[in-house]
C-alpha cells in the first residue's frame, strides 16, 4: 500500500473544518419475562452495549428462562441446551443496526461461579460478545476468533474488566 505524506502545518487559505461524525444513538429495550434476579442494571447494560457499538442501533436485550433459551438455541442453532447468549441481527448497514440479544441468567450464573468470575464481569463480557456479533464479528475460524477475542479484551479493559479468556 503506498504511503502518503501529510503536512502537519495548517493550510492558511482553507478555513473549513472537517465534518463531525454523526453521534451514535442507541434505542435499548430490556425485557425480563423470566423475572430473573441478579441481572445488570439498565444503565450498566446501556453503557456496555454502547461500548461495543460502532453505529446507531436498536437493540432488545432479553433475559430468558433456561427453557426459552434452550428452545431458541434448538430452533435457530440446532443445539439442544440452554446457552448463555444468542444474538439475532435483523438489519445492519453503515449507519444503523438492529437486533436482539437473548441472555440466560441461570446459565450465566453457573458459568461465572464455575469460572470463578464476578457475575457482573461475565455479563459484561457476554453483552460485548453479543453486540460484536450484531456488528458482524464472527469466530468461525482460529484467526477470526483471535481477532474477536482481542477486540473484546480491549473493550472490556476500557471499563476495568480483566481478560475473560485468562
């Protein structure tokens, strides 16, 4: 790729400013039909979801029962067990994305306990992971998994959360 030299001196005859990036907007809906306890506060979910976004978004975060998470995982992924998070992207372009994140608090609590992680940190990791899937990130092969995990670690470090893969 050719290199381009750029002068660090301002051009006196050009007083125009670079256009500002349009601020991102997040329309976030939280659902807790399972009436799960020990889930993140709405403002924490908003902060974590916004951390991983690169564009405006409409996202629904649903805290589902093990039964619902299992049924969704079987229906959409062909796997007959309740999983920690499922991501459903409905629309994605350069300006906007929309989708659902379905988390299973019962699975998340068990995983956090088994992995000796703070529950809040595990939720943060899974929310970041799910939003990255909505953004188009995948981990289908070792190289894409390495890139996605590195990006997750970078984002989580910004809010003081240790490497979830350690």
